C-alpha cells in the first residue's frame, strides 16, 4: 500500500486556487494513513486528501494556517481525539462518502473551534434518527451542514432537544448499543463490568457525560471512578 511520504508531498501538485488559497493536492494516491504532513511546514490553507484509502482522520501536526480539509471518497470511520485543537482555524471539512455509521463517531468534530461548514453526505450516519440536530448541537459554530444552511429555528430546536430528557434518553441508547458490542472475557468487558458501566450511564447527569461514557466504551477500555471525585474518571485497560 502506498504511503504518504515527505517525497510524495513535495512532488504533489501545489497551487493557488480560485479563492487565492495555497492548496496541496494529494488526491488519488491510494494512501491508507495520514502521515508526514509536518513536511508541509504549515504552508497551505487547503489540503485535499480525497479519493484515497484513509481509515481515520488523524496524525495532523499543529497547523495554524490550514482552513480546509477535503477527504471525500475514503474509508474514514473515526476522528482522532483532540484533532480540532491541532487545527484551530479549520472552518471547512468535506468528508462525503466515508464510513461514519454512529452519531457518536462524530463527537470529536466538536473540538474544531472554527468549524462552519461540514459535509457528511453518503455516510451511513446521515440516516440515523436526529442526525442533523445531533451534529448542530455538537458544533455550535456550524453554519452549513451537508450544503444546507442551518437556520436559527433549527439551531434552537436542536439545542432544546439535546438538553431535555428525550435527548439524554437517545444518548443513553447510543451508549447501550456500544456496550452491547463489547465482548466478555479476555478480549472485552466482563458481565460485571458491563453492569457497572450501565449503572454509571443511568446515573449520568448530562448528555456530555453519557457521550463521554460511550466514547470510552468505543475505545475498548473501561471507566474507572476516582474515589475522591464521583464525577471524574480516567481510563483503565480491560483485564487480560
């Protein structure tokens, strides 16, 4: 499988696009992972990674100049934790035709402080109930979702829904579904651990806490409560 090497980056098309932005074209190289972007020395406003075989949006170095990432037609199913903090000025993400399936797969998008335009068309996740409201509530800065402008009424309804009991119930259902995928024994959680985590989910005081538990479960680790802080937790590797 071809790799995204520093040499490939340096020899790929680089140009000023019609919006007068410096753009790096890495389309169609069959790469499976993002790497070596430090060699760009943060010289581009736009990076186009479309039409590759990438499975996770990750491994970006801190890039303050970057404002747009195009990554349609890949196999992306996850976004690295904290990625938005490394890309503080990215306002556009085009992720059409990838492998996002669950609403919780999109939670890391809330870390992008300037994100105003997002496209997830042709991902399975867009067929999930309340998908649009979920994304709007997760990304307060968002103005356009799937090339459709977010109205003031839509934003108000989204935040109202996810702040009430119905929103928490749906979040809890996501967490339960994630928990059900965890196997027992050496490769996953024991029945006792599952029961304990479900108790934590039921007692969660906010949608954010339920969402965090769901992310922990997806990571393959289990939450460990700290004895001196009932609302805090760190991660503990599953027993082998």
